[in-house]
C-alpha cells in the first residue's frame, strides 16, 4: 500500500464508523410479522428498581410504512422529579421491521441492524437517565410491560427522523454531517503524520 493513500483510507474508515453510530445499516432484511402493537412491542430491559412505570403505543402510517411509536414513562429523570418519556419507533413495511429509531438526548438514531429476542427488537434503558440502547445490557432484567393506548407526549415528524433535515433532528443528516467532519479531521491529521 502506498503511504500517500493512508490518509484517504483512514478517513473513509472514520466516516463509516461515525456514520454507523447514527444510521446503522445491515446487509440482510430483518423479518418480524405481527398483527398489532402488542406483538411488536420491544423486549424491554432495565436496572432493578428503575423499570418504566407505563408504556403508551401509537400506530400511524407514513410514506407507505406502518409506524409504531412506543413511549416509555418514568416520573423522574436522574435525580429530578420530572416526567421522562423515552421513545422507541419501529418503521414497518409488509409486516417487516425495516428500522428502529431511538432518541439519545435530542438526537435521533436509526438502526437497520438490531438484536432480537424471538420476534421482538431488544431495548435497554440506562439506569436513572433512561437512555435507550438497542442492546441487552449485562445485569439488567427483562420488564414485562404491555402497551396501552392514550395520549403521547409529543408529535414526531417522521421526515425528520427517517429523512433529511437539520442535523439535530435527522439521523441520516447526523450520520452524514458528523461522518464527514470525522473523515476530514482524520484525513488532515493522518496527512501530517504520513
């Protein structure tokens, strides 16, 4: 390998890694068939004593997809006694889950590759601040919580989550924006070193 190609290769690798943090891709389809929001309800894991108090679900349609929003609720966030709602959104087409979106702080993350438990995507909520993670955390217990209908805490703009928008809202825009910045920084640093 030529030494002059190293910065380019490193910047491409950096772009892919950072892009994947916001918009995880998979080379194979993940099939989940279901009749209603109860069957699609993610397998939820939480630390003992920090389980969500309720789960509200909403089914809607957008751009040829079924979209199911699951909103998990705690009456506290960290040490603050405030309402804490954490969303997990499934994008479904032809009874196949195409993507799972979670919001970490105010940034949406869309994943096309996520773990399953049976036919359900897995989500774990970090202790106290309830950050949703698409993984099964060690030592966390499965929470049996069933979705109910009812008002959801906020309207979600699906174009912002799954499409192009401002970097703060759109997972794909975040992936491109931060991936390109990472690639440029790695390219410039590795050029100086090489």
